[in-house]
């Protein structure tokens, strides 16, 4: 039996742990730092996810057979390199590949160089030139992005010149996100439904997972501030068979090939954040990891052994693993602290959860909870992800919202319209029997994309 250390402590890590625990090859699961809910399923250790030395020390004590690094910061900092150098089989991209998320300038330049469809852009490190460019383009909204990681807050959709100028000054001159915003990307505003596609890749084979749809804004009708994600559904009905084929040929394979060509082979979960524009699918962003809360709806639909997949990626034998998907829908409604994504209180008692932090009829992934005397308390912005599967999207959503109604705390906040945009799509999601006619591999430059 294999023992595994999972690095991270949110809903995504809870979902990864639950899927790994289904494998009959997996023994003990450890998590650092974990959270209150995760501690019911994995032994948690109080080491921060960005503390590379601390995590190495913990790994040397626990001697796990595999380390899974889930969040963006430790990946971009090079935790996988450090773990592998210390002899641990580790899942996740090395530092030189994690840069695909760690630097927007890197990822935009990569797309330009390899002709991967994305929004038109320019890069600036001085505010005067950026403002001159924005004024000369004179097209609003316009998008301003900090180059580096900024807790998901480094993207400003400026509605007019004044907002654009303020954003540029805050980022470059006032270093709102420190070094992360010393350089910015100014890019064209795109429109269309958004689709998230996570993929497994070992640099030789790419296996796209079931598509999903995030709900990034804090409030109903996509109003309010951008958040890490307030809910997800899978599959995403805007990801039709035609769209999928175009993404595979123009985006997924070329990206993996481009990273190989740059000497930055990507091994892990590569996340494609896409917008289906009137001119076809374009890349909004890459992430070097599983999305959160996308993972909470994608992994429950995985009909395969996640441990075997992680091991195969490490060994570059992903082509040999059979990966199937359940023919169902999955929905996750995030319950957050009132005030998120700005300031919010912590330490409020949650009512409605059982001993394991669950409610009947759903699976509750814990994102930010703390356990104290066998009671669960809020301990973050996003607190719980209430997740259900069903044979219809509406059915899964109804179950998720019924489960949500059983849980509460003072000033709880959640969106009431998760899945509504997906329900309005006049398309069938790429799912259910697409494999029959797309079983074949697509090959490009020695890299294979497999359904
Ligand atoms: P990102 O962190 O790059 O995913 O951006 C956060 C969100 O901002 C995305 O999910 C989109 O909703 C929006 N966004 C980012 N770039 C653009 C763009 N070029 N055009 C329109 N919306 C965008
Ligand atoms: N839900 C979007 C992300 O994980 O970045």
C-alpha cells in the first residue's frame, strides 16, 4: 500500500484526497496544512503549503511513497524540484514548467510564438507607456493583468480610461501586488462563455478531463467582485464536440508541444481557461494545477484510479492508463464567509454538519474550516463546496441546493444561480457518447492527445 502526502488545504485538496482514497493501492494519506474537514479523512500537519524547507522536513519524517503538490504558489516556487531532488516521487510540474501560470508575460509570449489563439496584448513595465498604449487603442472594456501570482486578484476589467489608468498606476507605480505587478499585460477584452478544461499530461500524452464551468463573480447574475470561484458544474454544455476538436488541435496539443520545444516539459495537471468567442476558442489563462472549485466537480466523475494516473505521469507512461468518465453531471455550490473576497470574520460555528463534516445527500468538500472540540468553525473566505452528481444538470443542482439548505452559519454567503447559464445553453455537452467517434488519438510532433 502506498502512503501519500498531499500539499495544500482547500476544497481542491479535499477532492484529490477523496479520489485517491478510492484506490486500492493507497494506504495512509497525509495532508499539510489541510483543514478541519480534511482532518476527518487524512492526517493533517501544520506546515504551510509555501514552506518548502518545512515540507521537506515533514516528508523526510513521514517518508511517503508519493507527494502531491496541489496549489499554485509552491509549484511556482519549485517545491516539486526540491521533493524530487530529495528522492520523493512527486506529482506536479517542475518550476520551469509552472511558469506557465507564474508569469502571464511568459504564457502570452508562448502563445504568440506558437500561434495558440489568445487575446491580443502588449507588455509594459512603465506606467507611462502602458497608459499611452491604452489611450491609443481607446477600446473599452480593456483588461489589465499583473504578470505574477496575485491570489486571483491580479486581473482588472477596466470599463473606461479612468479605471484603466488607475489600475495601471496601482499595479506598476504603487506595486499593489508587489513584484507580481511590476510588469503588466494589457489585453483585448474577449466575450463568450468560459470553459475550464483540466488535462493530465506527462509531456508525451495529453488526456483532457471532463469540461467544467466556474462562476467567478461573488454575486448572482455574475455581479460583484472576482473570487477564486463560487461554484462549478461539469460537463460544460458550451464545450460541444466541435469546440472540443478545435481546442484539441489548436490549443491543447500545441501548448504541450510548445512547452517541450522550450525545454520546459509539463508533467502534471495543465488547466486551460478558455473563452468560446465568436472567432473560436481562445486561451484566457493557463494554470499549472488542478482548478479550485473545478476539481470538486471533475474528480467525482473520474472513473479511473487517480493514484495510477499520478504514478504514470511521473513515469511518463500516461499513454498506458485507461481513463474513463462517468456519464453524469456534477455540481458544486460554494458556501463562503459574508464579505469574501474582501474582509470577512473567521471562527464562526457552522451548524448542520455531521461528525465527518458532511450532510446527507451530498459530499461536502471543506475549503476553509477548523475543527475545535469536534465542532466545525469557519476559517477562510470559501468555507465549503457542496457537491452532488445526477443524471441531469438540474437534478444535480437541486440536490446540491437541498444540501446547502441544511447547513448555515452567521453571515453565510452563497450564489443562488450556480448552473443557470449552463442550463440556458442550447447545446448538448460534449459527453456522453462522444468517445465512440473520437476514440482515436490525435498526434502532433510526437505528442499524443487521447480521449
Ligand atoms: P484570469 O485570472 O486570467 O483567469 O482572469 C480572471 C477572469 O477575468 C476570467 O475568468 C475572465 O472572466 C476575465 N478575463 C480575463 N481575461 C479576459 C479577457 N481578455 N477578456 C474578457 N474577460 C477576461
Ligand atoms: N477556479 C479557477 C482557478 O482555480 O484558478
